[in-house]
């Protein structure tokens, strides 16, 4: 399936890309966004695992369940599946699909397509496949575990997982429903259409992929036959603009409607500009401090406790991280089921000094490695100064992101400062990495677990509670279980959540109903409108 731009669309795109700023103006039915989109590797929902690729897929595909962009805090909602039932033994979920949805090709969306899409993702076994395979699906059994009959689809799992766990995972992009007939018509050498879907789409979403020029631009056009109604923005153009200052100038000049990568300096500079507004939206990424338990000094519980009081939470969020992060001291981001807003740690040099004195610790030196990003370096240097006041010396080595991550995954970074972003919208996505580590040996090589990377030997009861929370059928009880896990975690864990990222979006005053995806999803455009 190939999509062609009309001559009018080509002229529009060219005008937006190359017109002098003094004459630029975005049309009333077109949304122009400046964003860093050079991370797109593939547009196949079975493979895409980068932020910008997921943004595209979130608008070109539908899933069985999804979020309402006008009420994201309501949690998952019916989408292509209008209802579902859980079997008495809890092992199966049966979905009834709506019958008025069509793919961009004109083909009807069938339960057979939905089942095949999930089977295909498991068989391809690309990076995000674990979101589905954690329910016991394998390439060998998935055709028997995921089946369709008429307009119903049934998932049969290896354990009676919490329905909220399963449904949250089905909001992930890997669960997007693709047009089986169109994809298989473009299969090559048994790749299930992966090569073709890397640069094309076969969805039923509110937008059709009109063009993608790597590192330059993504263009979407409205799908007029969309089952939830045609979107108001008939075109969405996302331009790759890497520099915050360039995004700011484009927004001030009216060349774009939305700027998504503004620095605190540029946010401050346009906050009072007429015709521009700033919208703050919490994202799911947590900036944390990992204290490697292989380090003799950091493995002392007193040092772990003292370090939690050597972070100037308020000072940092009011200065160099202003507007970009807020203090958040639990591993579940705000917006997630079971998120905990309690903040037990305060910046208190005297308290930290007393904790160390009581433990007989008079000093020590730690050499650590920090990625050469300004915000991480600034946090490290602030921590360095605070540690110096209690007799601890922090020596900082700056490295590239790749170098730091390689060392971190080899358990060789004494103090890690960086961010963790959830992989899907269920609380297990973070609980299963911060608070779960069943085998702390070097041989386990469980690099996907932050607990393992920091050599944190998670107590058996916390491991068991994390697993039990995935099986709890009652959602309110499950939320309470995650809060209990986080309180135990806060009391002892050496991986310390510090801040939650905020996305500050610059918008023209006429843009309404913008949603970047919050902490749990990707951007959606179908609800966006523009006023005169």
C-alpha cells in the first residue's frame, strides 16, 4: 500500500519548510510541530521502541484498548474492543470487537486481524516483544494461545494475571492492530511484512502516514472515515528541529504551532510573549540515583540512608532543572496505578552527618561516571558539594552516554545518575526493574533490571510481593499492594528516585486540547483543534 501526497500537500509542506519567517503562517486545518525525531528507526509497531516512532504509530494505528486523550487519567478505555470478559479461572480474556472500524486500505478491521497482529509481534520477537511474551506467549504456542472466532478474540495466558495488568500492556504500541491482508501482500522472504512496515503503515488510526523523510519530517493526513470521527486537523507536520532556540524562534514567528523540546532558558524567554502559552505535562521518566552495592562504602546501609539526605531536591528543581523536573521519591511515576506521592527525604546536611557519625564512618572517596549531559553533570556536581560537607569525596568522570551505559550494565558505575522511562502503562513496568531481582549473581546478567545493575539484592518478600501484584484481580487492592512495595522500597533500597520529568510544551494560543501522552502514553493529535 502506497500513499501519495496531493500537489497541494506537497506545496504546503514545501512552504512550511522553506518559506521566509516573515511570511510564514500555519493554515487553520494544519498542525505543525517542532520536535526532535531523529530517533525513528522503524515504523513497524512490532519493532518500534523509540519515542518518536511510537508517536507516529499512536496516531496511525488503533489498539484493542487505549486512552482517551481528553481524559487520560481515566485509564484504559474500550477502543477496537468494545467490551471484554475474564474467564472464571482468570486465564483467559475474550474481547468483542466493534464492527464499524476500517483500515486505511478500506478493509474492515476483524478479530482475525487483531489476533494475527499479536501473534506476528510475538513471532518477530523484536525489542518490545517482552511486553507480550511475559504472559507466556512464545512463537511456538502463540497461534493456540491467541485465537479469534467471528468478531471475538481470546487471549489465554500461562497464569491468571490481573486483568488491569494485561489491559494496560495492550495499550502499548506493540499491540497495535495491523491490516493482515495488506501487510502479507508486502511480505518478503518470510519477514511477515517487517521490511515494508519499517517505512509504511497499515493501520486504522485517525491519521494516514503521508510521508516520512528520516531526520527531516513526518507528514500525516486525516483519515476521513475514522470510526471515532474525522479529526479537525486535516494535516499534521512534525519537523525535526534539534535546537531549542530554533524551536523557540519558529514558535514566536508563527511558523509552527507546537514546540516540544524547549530548555528552561527558552521557556522563560517566551513565557511572556504574546500569542504563546506554555503547558506543563508530567512524563513517565524518573531521574534517579543508583548506589552500586558492589562498592564497599556504598553498600553500608548508613551511607545509603545519608545519601538520600544529601540531594538538594528543592534547590535543584528551583534552579537548573526548573520546570523540567519535579521532586518525586517513589519508583512509580505520577499518573500510574498505585503511584505514591510521599516524599520521606529532605535535604539535611546535619542529619546526613549524624547518620554517618553514628555508624562510625568518618570519610571516604567514590569515583563515579556521569553521562556528559548538562543536567546530569549539574546534579552530580551539586551532590559532590553536599557530600564534601560530610567528609565524603565524589570524583566525577564524564563520559558519553554509550560509555556510561556499557559500564552501568556491567555493574561498574558506583553512583549512577540518569533516567528510567516506563516501557508500558502498567505499574509492573517499573516495579519489575526497581524492586525485583531474583538472582543477584554476576552470572545472571539481568541487565534489564535496575536492581541487578546496582547489585541490589532485593529481599525475598519484595520479590514475592512484586510477582503477587501482577496476579491480584482487584484493581484497588492491586494499587494498594504497589504502594506498600514502594514504602518498603523507600525504607531500604539503594536505588533512589529523585525527580519526575515534566515536558514543557510551547504552543500558539489557538492550539487547544493538546496532549503529549502524559506519563503513560504517546502524543495524540485527533482531539487537537485550533481557534482563530
